[in-house]
């Protein structure tokens, strides 16, 4: 039936050319048919027989006000983590069962319960719910964050820990970090000389993105304009994954071919752009025949290509890991730095105390704070930790899937 409605919709648009139907009539027909499709699909998805799993879920505490079809979705506001906290406080439970559309979701809001789930029973809750969007954007998915728990996930995590994010690897980019900090400070100085405002949110986001670009594809990322492309694609990924996704509430309906063509076209478009960019970078690196040496500052692409046969990676696996690096390293860093500046500007006495500590640690004649100096600044460390406590980059963890449900 859904396929028929899509066919009618397509034929109707073509038919207007011959019978003179106006654009407004076509748009009205489109809205009516799309509404009918959604109603029919929702009806199919929400009607299911009670299973053993659903009977077990019914024993968990659940807030009142559940509505047909959408469940408790109307209780979640524009800031989901705040809404979930308020629900837990209101109903006085560390575990709350919410029905978000057709998906039963267990909300864990205490450290003790979270430890039991994420540490004691980690092997049960290690996987993520299946997502078509993640499947498209992360090649399978075959990245770290969304790939199913198993041998491949363990191998990818081992490789990233040992070769991409090891202490030696991070230290090898120290000079690159200093150069990026110098560029940021130079931009702020130029703006100050011109007596104009500076957009710290944008500036810090560019800084974090450029650092990841340097780690991924080497020193020439600005000359080729890769930093701009990577920033655009990272933002597009973030919008697709954080916005409204039909599959998060009605997964069965989202997997229908007719619905998928409507809702996943944007994800396919973004994935094609990632493919074009990463394929070019990988082909350039392969043709250069540059060998990987663990003691040298080598970019992520060269490192992953050198380990391809050792870990049995495909090119799509490599691209998924690279996309993961941008998503994990750009927004998280810039958000924490931005919130730290906001908090310090609102508390000038703490800002003055931190400035005094920084200036006392930097030798005369030096303009930049080195990483060696940072290790001797306890108040700066306290500011960073307090910022992370008040404004975590990810206020709620990614959804986990119970292996038995």
C-alpha cells in the first residue's frame, strides 16, 4: 500500500504537466498522501502482540501521561537531559521507563545504577540500537561508537588506543598544537586592535577542527581547503544524528523502503560527500608510497593504511574510523573551552586568580604557555574539572541496547 501511494504521488506530479493542475494543487496532494502514508505506517508499527520482554518492562516504574502512538515523547522538551532529570526528580526513581513512540527506553539517572549497567553488566549493554542514519554515515556501521559489540569492535578499539590516541602519538602533535594556538591568539589580537567583537564559539570550533584535520591528513590541510570541507561535513553529521529521526521512535516504519527513500536521502548525500573527500585523501596517500614509522609524526590516514592488513580493515572501515575522529574531537573540545570562558567571564574574581597563576608560571620574554607550564597550574586544572562537571560535552550517554530484548 505504501509503495502504491508513493507511485500515485510521483504519477500525480507528472500528470499535472498534461492536464494543467496548478502547483498549489500538487503540493496539497503531496501533503495529503504523505500524511496517509505516515498514518498507515504508524498503525502497522504500534500494533504488536505482548511478548515476554514487554511484560517484564511493564513492571518498571513509568510516569503517567502516556499517550497513544507517541507514548511519553511529549514529556521531553528541547533540552532532553534537563527533561529527563526533572522526570527522575519528580517521580523519585533512579530507573524510569519511558515509551518514546514505539521504543521502550529505560532512563538511568543515578551513579549507582549507571555503574551497574555500564560496568558490572557492560557486556549486556555494550551495543547500540540499530540506526539507518548511522549505518549510512559510518559505513555499516564500522566505526567505534556504533558498531555492534564483538570481535571487530574490540580490534578497532585496540588499534585506536595503541596507534592513534596513544601517549606517544598525542605528544608527537605538540608543535602542531602550539602553532594552532598561536594562530588563534593572533586572530584575537587582530580583532582587539580593530576594537571589534570576536565570536569565540566560531573561533574555538575552527581551532578544534583544524587540530583534528592536522592529525588526520597532515600539514597541508589548509592549502587544499580540507579544513573547511571537514568542518561542513562534521556539522552535517551532527545535525543528522542529533535532530529528529523517525527511526528513533518508530524503527519498523523507518525501515520500510518507501519511507526510507523520503527520510534518508540527506544522509546518503552527506555520505557521498564524505566518500569523495576521503577517497581523494586515501588515493593521494597510497600513490605517495609513504611508509609509517611509529616514532614519527604521521597522520591518521597513513597510520591506518599501514595497519590495514594487520587488522584486516577495508577502505570503508578506515573511512568510518576517520569520520569518528572528527565527530569525537571537534564539538566536544570546543564546547568545553567555550563554557570555561563563559564561566570565567561571569566570575571575574576567578578570572583574575587564574590570570595571576598563568602569568606567574610563564618565564619573562615568553608569550606562549607551553604544555610543560600547564602541568604546574593546579588552579587551571581545577577550572577545567569544574567546567566538565557543570557542562559535560555530552550531558547524557549514547543509548545502549539490551542484548536480550
